[in-house]
């Protein structure tokens, strides 16, 4: 989804590099320098292939005649030279003045040459193979284009564009006269900039619309339509422009300034600066590659920059690379959830107790509007008497003494949002916090009711009258409707314009709440909520009343505790009516679900593999298996009832987050700063995604967008394209081969638990 560094050539030339070209027929690059030398490089690795002393002086431009497999070079020595794939000069054309720009016109099969004032057009010579020449030595015709030097020429979809030091851009069209293809001026944009235009490039969006991008000495970059109508203006920038190019695979405009560490990356569709959201920009800022000029090609999709040390740096498109959402984050991010209704909203929970709501802007692929749901607003929803608060604090102190902990100090009081859940059926956002409370956020019903009433009044108003009648806001506010009643299903998408209010605070846990899961009830849109945390209590809540239903009690569990150490995560299997939770006691537990806390019977303890705290657990509905992750760098896959471990995956770091791709069942496991995608049946590594700079705390799959979202302690959220390749199944199994029972049976026949060690290869995005 972004450009990533491919290869670097530290010292490519002995002189400053002036131009670079891509040779699609060889998948190689050619670079030219001020000393007249051309060098050739492998397209994948950047390995040097060969070099030729081509011109007496600076090389100014390249063009490619792909059909003839020829590279055409031009220089200040007034020569055009044609180079074969064997680096042999096939033809030389001597002009009477220096050449500054070149392009090959695919539609007419002609070479367009830019000199001072004129365009010269050269056609293929008849019987070229017999005379040993490819183009006529003399130009077919000359077209006066600019009063001064023609700095750039480019061609896209049969259209030709030129720029010059006269501040203008010219568009040309082709026409036929007596069977001969000719070009003529179609549009001249006078004073396109206030200074000369040394940079001109073109691009296309997904629908085929053409962009013309120009950069000038006036420090401004402009985006034009195919007919040279202005669309966006970027700048003025603070320093002289050194390079402007189009990232064709990402549809971004890259702009490099003098002495700048990184390119500025713009979106020509929305006109926004996307630099903070692009991992390429982040990488360039951290490495300071010293980029001077930029070149790009639609054929390769790559971008090459020349460096201050006369080197080359190549970027390639990587579908697995992320974009970064970090413009407004100031705190480490611990948890994620989202709502699938339109518009899709993403929520992230921070270590300071705040929740950030992210909503993608309509015209942009990378820009998000944000709304902050503050911890202070959440605390205002607590409805406890002084006696209840005192009793809760006493219970907290007593449990700390039992656990061998000292009195709680100010440094021990944290407010991290450890878990987030969005309940689609009733539009509730549920947050588990470090302070032991569970906060239930919902849409502001007062504003929603006002909007609904205004829309109703508008629909009732006569269409032939100019005035519309509305109820006053005070009348709407006084409507006799329960304020916290969740909206009807048909209204839930429309009330996105309303803000979020913290409606309830569920206060029963005495320590951090780290585990949340919902259980659907037949015939009721309000699910039950299962919670747990550091106090090891497992509590069941009714989200309709926001009251506690019950908690796990003896004989189901000794002293009402679910584990021997803090509980870190919880998951529910609706197919088997089982829930499972992970613990710091190196184990995970599977229990039968019941509304009666005394009947939450223990089914199995998963304690045979992990050697450290089990940090996460999830249920894979596709393969019907449980998945656990631990600080011992392992991920284990268990049968549906936990009676056998099917496989163990050995990662390269502690597992901080687990998730399941709901489209294909792939396992998503987050390590220190990397997350992996695994086949749920063969457990083969499908992708290794690297980009975060600190521990990954949460992974979210959004199937509606085919994206993964990750949050991290590096204070960023990153969005990745989801894995859409083939997920191989065992050859001897049918459609339901992923069932936990069948996988467990196969594992039992195989003997010892199979272990898979992940490697350090880059992303497999096939």
C-alpha cells in the first residue's frame, strides 16, 4: 500500500547524476551524468551491468523506443545516440544546437526532441534495417513551442506536454493529414507559474483521468487536468524544488526540496499533504538519504532518487506496507475496535484513558477526522454512593494485601484503556480500563432525536414553499423519550452525526479490566457482556440494563477466582457455547458458558506448552480452534475443547496481540514491532509485516475494507492491506477440513506437537 526502499547504490557515478531511465525490455535502469557516461543497473537488485562513454559533456535526457529495444540519449554536445541492449551505439544524429528534453510518442511512433524554442519531430526511416539507421537524420518538421529552452517533455495516452522557462505549459494533439500523423498545439497555458518550469510529469487515476503536474522556481507545484485546467496548488514551499515525480502505483505526487531529508507526498485527488501518513516519508526522515532528483515510470511502478553522494536510491511498491495514522496521537495506543456500519469508524484506546474516534474523510484515502472521548467524561458516568466507593476501596486494599502487594500509591494509579468492543446491535462502545471500571459509550440521543425530528418536519413541509418548518431545539429536548435508549437498527447509521456520550460505568471489578467478550441472546439485540481482569473475577453483565447478572462463584471456581494469576484476555465460542481466558499463570482455561455463575464448569486447562505469561487468546471460527499467545514467543493452536495442542508457532518476540482474519481464517500474531499472517491449516507463514517502532498492542481486521489495523506503543496506528492470496487447505480434507476436531486428530496421528519457526523474510504479498 506504500513505497518501500528497494536498493541503494552508494557511489554510482564519478560526476553528478543528471537523468535516469527505465528500460522495460530489459528490466534495467540507465543513469546519465555530467561527464557524459551512461551506466546500466539491474532493475531488482541495482547490480551494475555495464557503462559507456556516450557524450562529450552532460547528458540531458533519455527516451525509450521499446518496440525497437533502443535507448535514446541526448546531451549538450548536440547529439542523439541510439543504444542497443548490448550497449552498442546503433545510430548518431547530430543537431545544430543542444538538446534539453526527449520523449517517444507511442501513437505515431515518432521521437519528439526539445531544443531552444522548437520541437523537432523525427520519424522512422523506411527500410531502416537495410541502411543501418533507425530514424531519419533530418527532422520531418519543426514546431515552434516556447520562446526559450524547452525544459521537459512528457507523453501520456497520445497527448504530449511541454514546459519551459517562459512560465508556460503547452499541450499538443495529433492529427492526420494526407496519411501522415502530425502534432499541433492544442492548449497553451500562459503564466502557468510566475517563474520558469523545470519539472513536468504526468499521471492517471483509477478511472483513467489524466493529471499534469508541474513544479517551478516559484516554489509551487500545481496539478492540472488533461486540458490544463488548474486542480490543486501545493505550496509555496520553503526551499527550492529539486525534484517532482508521480508515484504511479500509489497515485501520489512526490516533491523534493533542497537540503530536505524527505520528499513531501501529496494526494492529487484531495489536494492534501499525506506525508505524515506514508511510511516512505517516515523512513526517509529517519535515514536522511540526501535525495536530490526524483524519477518515476508507470511501467516499473518504481521511483529512483539521485543522492548528494552521486548515488541512486530505489523505492518499489509494496502492497503489504502500511500507511500510518499518527497526526493527532500523543499517547501510546493499547486497544482497537471498529463499527462496520457506514461510515466505518475506528476507535483506539490510549494509556491516559482517552479514546480516539477515527473517521475516514470522503475524498481522501489516508486522512481521518478525529473526535476525543475523554477519560474525564467517562468518570462522570460513575453512579456510586459514598458507601459503595468506600467499600470498593476497602476491597481493593484487602486484595492487594492478600496478593502480597503494598499500599497503592499515586504512581500505581493508571488509566489505560486495555480493551475496546463495539456492539453493533445496540451501537455501544464498551471500554475496559485500568481503574477497574467498564465504560459504556453510546450516541448522544438528545442530538439524534433533534436531527430525526428536523428531518421529519422537513419531509412534511410542502415542497412548493420556500420556507421549511422546524421544531425549536427546546421542544425537541423536552421530548418524553428515555435519553439512553439505544436507537433503532434503521437509525443507527444515520446517527453518526451525533457525538458519543458515556452512558454508563459498570463498577464491580477492583483492578484493571483487561478482558471483554459479548454473548448474543436469542431474540434480543442486547448481548450479554463477559468481563475479567487483574482481580481474576469473571463477571457477566446485561447490556440492556447495564446491571451485573452474576459472577463466577464456587463450586465453579475456588473463592470465585478464575485463575492463579491475573487474567489477560477472554474469548467466546458461540458454536460450542464455551468461553476461554488467558492468564499470567502460564495457562489458559476453557469453561462452559452459563448465566449462573455456579455453573461455569471448567472444561480444560491449556497449560502444557507455554512457559511464560499467556497474553492473548482468540477463537478462530473458520478453523474451529483456539489460539493463544505468550511472552515465551510462542503461539499455540488448540482443538475446540482444548484437549490437544495442534501446533506451536515460534516467533521472534513476545506476543502482544492476536486476531483472526474473518474472511479466510488466517492467524494474525503481533510481536515486538512486527506482526505475522499464518495459514490456519498448514500454519505456513504468509506475510511478515514490519513497520512499527515499538510493541504492537492490538490487531484489528476490517473485512469491509480488506484491511488490517494495528496499534502500538510507538503512538501510531497503521493500516495494512489484508492478505487476499490463496489459503491452502490439506489435500485430503474437504470443505470443512479446518475443523478443530479433524486438525486435532491429524496432530495426534503425527505424534509430537509440530513446531513452526517463523523466518525473517520480507512480506509475501502474493
